[in-house]
């Protein structure tokens, strides 16, 4: 996991509509950048819906929410539509941002070791610097936690 005070690595990834996004395009705004394992799983759905419910409050604080996982743009589109998510979901099938942000790690699932995305959320300031880093976050609590950090 990257530490607070680190310059946030830039990326160029497609969203759920196939539109390319870079971190640089959000300069001047606070960015809540969260990495999650998989669309339409219980924890990831609770986290995404929590961010969706609180999204107007994030906008009031001049912050944007961006979710990143390995899922395809098509999977993200279905996830967005199913839960009416109002924010950007980026597809990182090649693990570019996932590895740059050090969230691709060994996990222990039912006694079996596998590599996967560790649920992690970063708060990035208007200049592109990580101000807060939260690893192994609790999906349901994370949206409220991040709002309180702003």
C-alpha cells in the first residue's frame, strides 16, 4: 500500500462507458480512489452503493469518487446500471493502476493462497498527492469513513 505524502501514480483506464480517464484530469479536486475485488459481490456491492448514496455529499465537498477493479468495462456497465451508481468505475484488466497503487497482494481465501485486489481506499488532494491511505477497509463502513476524512 502506498503511504500518505506519496505522489499518486497517474493512470489511463477506460470507464464503464469505454471513455478513457486519467488521474491528472481530476487535478483541482479531491479524489476518493477505491480499489475493490469484484463487481456484484456482496462486500463490493455494499461499498459501491454506500458511495452512491453519499455521492451528493462528496460533490458538496468538491470531491469525486472513482472505483477501480479488474472487471471489464461491460461488467462495470451492468454493475452501474443495476445499482444506479453515479460515479466512475474504471476497468484495470492489465493491473496497471492496481499494481502501481500496491493493492495486488497475496490473499488467503478459505486456506488457499491466491493473488488478488486488497480492498484499499486512497484520499488524493487537489495537487495529486495521497493524503490518506486505508488498507483492508470494511466495505460497508468505508464510504462514511471517507466522507468524514474530507
